[in-house]
């Protein structure tokens, strides 16, 4: 059995980024060119932050991207929406003509200025765009913001993120600030993902030594604990998940994990019931909606029930 083949990793450092093991990632693309209304601009509730200086070679900067980079450097994505009050102009996105940024520029334009503006998606796209702009040239690897930029770029700029590289960069962040829980979560996740095809026996101890003890009780970390401690053996995963359900009876993830373990044992009716309970506690989750549909399909098979791991942090959390 190769359990990792049935595990989907939903990496929530980015609302838009979902990575499937051994498959391609999904990218946000415009449904129609008509959605991109270039004749107008819309006010975006984005806040200013102290301008961030990035060392770069001026004569290598692609024409039109400098103004956009300056504007994005003034945005503080960590502040609450009520404090966001500045305007980004569509022309700044249009004027940036770097071919390497074409896809993310299109996504940002659609999310921020399309027919139906999506502010959450807009913010995520702009943060990725900012990271890509700020890391085009040499950066200071000892600056935590630069390291965060490189991590976001690695997540967002490749079909298959290099989790070994992400684990090394997140460990650098953790070395700079060992008590930061977001850095701990990111490092633990990437460390596990870098070894997901063959989890070594000592990996759990290595990860636990660097984590805050309270992390062991964090609901967002339970799926990782299950992966590390059971190596996704269905029977062991069932026991772990039942304890999770007992500890957090209102958490949809607990029922989702339990359902996976039952499905892998061929106990499909029990698994469907757990998936239904997961959806009951999180009825708007697109992943759970699709999962329940797939499990009740006449074509369902062992691979229909994919588990997922979520680290429970957002892109902006990496700049703490």
C-alpha cells in the first residue's frame, strides 16, 4: 500500500493554492476576457505599510513593473479590512510587461478588476505578485521578509513546489524567530511533505522537538500528527481520528479524517456518514461538497476519498 497516493495536500498559506500530490496544481484563470474591464478602476481596501527596500539592478528591471512594485510595497496585507483604504490602478498591472509574470498578472487583474471583484482572491494574488517582483533579482537571505517572499514564490510559481527547499527556507525563518507559531506550522508541514513518500522513523521526534508543546493540541495540527504517528495505516488512523472526534466534536476535519480511514478499510457506508457529518459542520466547503458527491457516485473507488492536510495559516502570516 502507498497511502500517500490518496492524500491531497490543501496548503492554506494561500487561499488560491491547492496542491495535489503527483498531479498538477490548480491556477486561478479568468473565465472570459470580458471580465477584464480595462476602462475602469476600482477602489481596493488595501492598507499602506512602510515601504520595503529591495536591492536590485536598476537597468535590468522590466519596463513598467517598477511602479507596480512600489505600489505593492506600500500595502500592508496584515491589517484588518476596516483599516485598508488605498487605491490600486488597473493601469499599473497593464503596464507591467514581464512575460514571466503573465499568468499571475492575469489572475490579479481578474480578481481585482473583473466583472465580479473578489477581494480575498485579489489580496492573495497581489501578495504572490509582490513576492515574485521582489525576488526577481538577488535578495538578502538573512532578511525575514525576503525569505517569506521566496517561500511564497516557491509555492505559487511552480506546478510542483519543492517542499525540501520550502522546509529549508522555513527553518531559516524559524531560526530567526523560534517561538513564532506560524513559522513552526509551516516548517513542520514542509518537513513532512519533503518526506511524504517515505516517512522516516525519527521524523516525528525531530519535528516535535522544535514545536511549542501547545501545538500538540492545536486542531489544525492533528492531521499532521496522524500522518506522522500512524504513517497513514488505516486502522491506526481510525483510532487516532476517533480520539480527535472526541476531543473536537464540532470540527469537520475530525470527521473527514475518520471517514478517510474507514474508506481505506472498505467500510464505505460508515465513511460516507463521516463525510456527511464533516459537511454538516462545514457546509460551504467546496472540497467537502465534491467529496460527498464523489463518494456517492456509482463510479466511486478506493481513490475517491482523498485526505487533505491544512496548516491553517495565510500568506500574510509569514511576515510577522
